[in-house]
C-alpha cells in the first residue's frame, strides 16, 4: 500500500511501515532493507514535492526482490499518475 502527501516543494521522501503482522523482527527488518534498497536504486521514481509512505503487507515477507520491485514500481507509477491528474485539475 502506498500513501502520498504534499511536502512543501521539497525532494520526494519515503517512509516505510512494516508492522508485526508481517513477521518477527528479523523478517520485518529484511523487508524494510529490501524496500529501502529498491528506492535507493530508483530515486527518480519518487515525485518531487511529495512524501510517500509504503505500508508493507504480510505477503511482502514471502515475495522475492524482483516481485517487490515490480509492485513498488507499479505503486509509484500510479502515485505519479494520480499526482499529475490532480495537479492538472487544481489549476
């Protein structure tokens, strides 16, 4: 799940939330590290002027990195499309 909120025209930022429903501490940290690495390799995916909050679901613990990359890339693309659509409507 991905939530976005405006952040006063700063570079795009990301926050990661991995609850205990995902697994034990080792599993949660592994998921968090994998998500952080995916974003580190693709900083252009984050929309400038927006905060992004990724909420990991329990399925993230059993997904491989390729699948997590696809899912996160898709979510970020949908967020960019939503931001573009709402920016053009508000003008």
